[in-house]
């Protein structure tokens, strides 16, 4: 049986995240359940839930993905952004995109959320 990883990893190699305190996860705001509404969280109405997932697909790779996935929220500064990425070659990298040198990528990265591809 042949298959490959579709998401969240942009590659089929072993996970490059070796820090056990930084698993591949993403955050999503969710409404509180009925049980949670009876706790201290009720004052917020919603809270951020972290989740992890993997999508597998039967068959072999037909195309090579060249996009990287954000593994942490984008750090936005006044004239640059810092992105921590999981790359298609199976490695982690931290990229600094500046407003003057990388104008188009800079604008795109400022709009991206944790878990998006770039």
C-alpha cells in the first residue's frame, strides 16, 4: 500500500521538530461547550483550543509542493516579520522578511496565521 502525507507537513520525511514542548499544533478560537460555560472560562465566551492533525493520501506524489508551513504565529515588527517554517526539504527554518527587500512576501506573510502555507 503506497501513500504520502498531504498536510500539515510539506514533506514525507520524519518530523524536524525535536523539542517535545513544541509539537506540531495549531490554535483555533472556539465557543465554549455547555460544560465549560459553568467554569471560570465563562467570562471570555470563547477560548483558544490547540489541535494537531495529519492528512494522508493513497497513491504516490504527483506534484512537488514548494510551499512551507508556519509552525508558530508570525512575529510582526514595524518593518519586518519573522516566520518559523517547516520546509519541503524536511527542515525547520526561521525567515526574516523585510518591507524593503521582500515587499510582496512581507505583505503576504503579515496576513498569514499559524498553520498557513507560505
